[in-house]
C-alpha cells in the first residue's frame, strides 16, 4: 500500500513546493519507491523535475501532473506500485484540494510566521474538516494533520508568537524550517538540499521533517507499527 502525504495550504508563497519536493527526495533517498504529484496550476514541481539532470541522485523519483479532482481509487491507480506518494497542493481551497485530502494518509500544512498566515489557517482547517466528513462516509479514519513553520528567519519574535498560536490548534511539529539560500539553489537545479548539501542545516531540517511526517505514518499492512526510523 502507498503512504500518501499531501502538502496543503490555501495561501501561495508558504513554501509548499519546496517542502513537497524535498520530502519526496527524502523518501526516495531512504529507499522508498516514491511518486510526487503536482496539483498546482503553476506546475512548479514538474518544472523542478524537468531541471533535474539525467545522472542526478534523484533519478527514478517520478513526478506527474494532476489538474483535476480525482476519487480516492483513481489516486490509488496513479500511485500503484509506489511506496510513498507526496501531493504538492494548489494555492486555493477547491475540489482538487479536498480530493487530495481524502486520498491522503496525512496532511502537512506549512505556515510562515506571519499574522496573515495564522488568520488564514481557519479556512484550511474548515476544508480539512470537509474532507474528514467525506472520509467518514467512506469508512476512513480522521485525517492526520500537522502544522510546520516554514521559511522562518532566525531570531524573530514573531516565530515565538506563531508557535504559541499554532500550538493551540494542535499537531504543531517540533521542527522549524528556516529561510535558507540552499533551498533556492537546490530547487533551481531540480535537486534537494539532501543531494546538493547533505551536511547542511537545511538538510537536517528536511530529515527531521521527514521523520516527523512520512516516516511516522503506519503502513496499512502493518498498522501495529506506528513509527519507522529511516536513515538518510
């Protein structure tokens, strides 16, 4: 069975594609057969894939475009044969976003430490609640969801305030992804910080985020195993 993580938020510019591509790279480098689905009309993940060199360490990491809302069985068809699927969501809340949430085992919501992002979180939570309603009708568990602070500048008071506010919503990951040039440089090459600068603080943050999300989702064949520790 495929473990599916959707990276969703109604706001653009919060770093969904950066996290989605790097998390997909983390899964691939950990030895999982991985597929990245680009649900964003801007096709940023697909552009990232096209800039990757043929001899990249990420060769074999599959990327495909999805621009229509699909049922859970159709998502399963697209990801059949893969162990991990990462969905890079669109910058809007619509049927495509809901279908991704219904298909996923977990949703990662990246947030910048800014008040406008915090104010907008209610709409995202409402959409995930709608998806949970559909999942209940299908006999599925409530969607696992995490918030993560992304593109954070060091030593800012707003970061502390944002952590406190998100902590009240629950499921705030104890990983902060900082605003780093290495993410931009890796993206431009179709790579991940895990391949361009594997010993960097940015790579360490992605490894920690991978362990807190994808690696923590139990496989459906072995539901009693709640956590997998994977070395990258």
